[in-house]
C-alpha cells in the first residue's frame, strides 16, 4: 500500500502545532512544484498531440494536466490554510468537498425552508395533497362520472 494521501494525513493533526506546520509546509511546497511541473509537461504533450492529430494522446495529456492541477491546488490550499491559521481538518474537508463537487459546508440548500424542508418540497407536498383530496372527493360524489356509473349499475339490477 502506498503512502497516505496528503489531505488524509492532514486530518490526523488535531491542532496546528509548530511540528505540524513543519511537516505540512515542505509537503505542500513539493506538491505545488510537482503539480505545476506536471501541468507544464501535460501542456507540452497536448501541443505535441494536437500537432500529430492524435486524439488518444491528447486525452492522456489532458488527464495529466488535470492531475497536475489537482496536485498543485492541494499544495496551494495547504499553504493558504497555514497562512490563514485554519485547522488542518477544515482544510482537508474543504478540499474533499471541492473534489467531490459538494457545496461548501456553510451553504445549505435547505436554508429558509419550513421545518428543515426546502420550499419546493413543501409546495409540491401541498399540491400533491390537494390533488389526492380532490380525487377522493370526486370519487365519493354521486354526480361524478365514476361515482354515478356505480350507482346506475346498482339501480338497473334492482328494477
């Protein structure tokens, strides 16, 4: 098994001590440098693939650029967190949310709703309840086509 991923190792630091800073900063700088080099190499490979009209090589180069960008972003994010005094756990969770394309923790999609539900959910449930109630009332009405049909069949049998 390979080394522990960078942000996962940051989760192990409960507080940002001097020792933790000393371990995070060099790794972050290394990641930033390696990532920027991977982006540069990937860009050169992409140019070569375009010149050769090689779609497979272009896709590989784009994947390498994406991987390099992610590596550089992880290093830059860690350095920014060190400068801002943010806890390593918060930095790691923010990175994870970004990588998984999840909304930030402070932004809630359900904010402003009724009892923790979004307004769209509440409105749709009210409309569904009204439709079901209307359908039930229509089925019980003897003048309604479906209610009247049942009664007409009963009156024919009794005569």
